[in-house]
C-alpha cells in the first residue's frame, strides 16, 4: 500500500509538471516533451537531455542548452574569479538576502563588457555588498570612476570594506540613498551623456524610471545592463501578477519597442538585457 501511495503522489507530480510545460505559451519544451521519469525518494522528474527547443516551428526546431545543476557547476568552474571576489561572495553567502548577489558568471560578463567598451565612467544602481561593482572597479583604469548607488547602509559597509581590501576605493564614488534621487542630482550637475556603462540590479518596480534616467547619463554607444529580466521565470507565468513581476514584464515589453537602444536579452543568471544607446 505504501508503494501504491508513493506512485500515486508521483503520478500527480508528473501530471502537474507536464501540465505546466504544456500550458507555457512560448516557453521551450524538452525534446518534444519526452521525459525520463525516475523515482528518487518521494519522486522527482528529470529531463532526458539538457536541451530545449522552441515551440514555434518558425524557429526551425533549434536546440539550445538548458542549464542543469551539473552543467551550471561546470560553467562556474570555468569562471576566472579573482580571490578578493571569491572572499566577498563567500562572506555574503552567510548574510541575509544573499540571493541578491549576482553570480560569478554574470560579474565576469559585466567586467568584460566594461573592458570591451574601454569604459572609464560607470554607474551601478543597487550595490548590495558590492560583488558586481567590485568586479567592474577591478578592471577600470586607475583614472576610472564607478558611481555606486545603494540605500542599505549595512550592506554598503561590507562593499566599502572590500573596495579598500582590493585597493580600488579611489575608483568608487559611493552614493548612499535612493538611487533615483542620486541619478537626478547627477543629471542636474551637468553629467548627462558622460558615462560609458551602467548596471541596474535594484527595485524592480523602478526599472523604467532608472532606465530613463540612465539614458540621459550614458553616452551614445554606451551600454546599460538590466538584471533579473527573467525574474525566476515568473515573467512567463500568467498566474503571477505581483507588482514587481508586472513591472519587469512591462519593462521588457517597452524595450522591444524602444528605438533609442539596441538590445540583447541574455539568459545568464536570472536573465540580463544588454542595451546599447543609439
């Protein structure tokens, strides 16, 4: 009887998972919804392959890699993470809200974008404990400057301590307070179109506001990167309609029609959209 109950629970789980996948309007499916099912403990479902294909046949059944935990560990093992960043990441992992820290592969991409741009003046909206801002500051030239906007004083103290440890404090201009107010003040001070790069990882309900302000501060040819644009997959779930999810959905939609920028949504971390100002 216990085996029968376990199988019954498994069947329910299988049905729910299959139903979720089948009801996703444009989300990819795994090998045309062919799964290998395995009973592990109470029950779990594992895809046969870490490959997804677009539902829309106009994409030509293009197969792309879907990151499994094992494959993501492999990606992380191929990140060149400086020792000081690893120390900060490990300290932050023990703190409240540690999930807000960007992943090492994201930080590596941000640093590379800054290097490719030859950026000297950068902005970060939402610093937390400073992992991404430190990654950027490390690759800026000695004359470079990163404006780091953060409202939480406790996490900012951690960030400032690591800027000191890394020897990059002279490159970082910390602005404690509401980011929107800091950005408006910078515009009023005549800093428009003088920045090369900006990264946003802050209040999701303010994304459009941050973006509009940064468009005034970033030069033509400069780059603005927006984090969390996939929002843990909630953006595709019609049953999720909280304020943050709706804001990100609306922002993503508005970017599609925004001719002021070229865009590329990248499924790294929780999703990032790279915007180049035209």
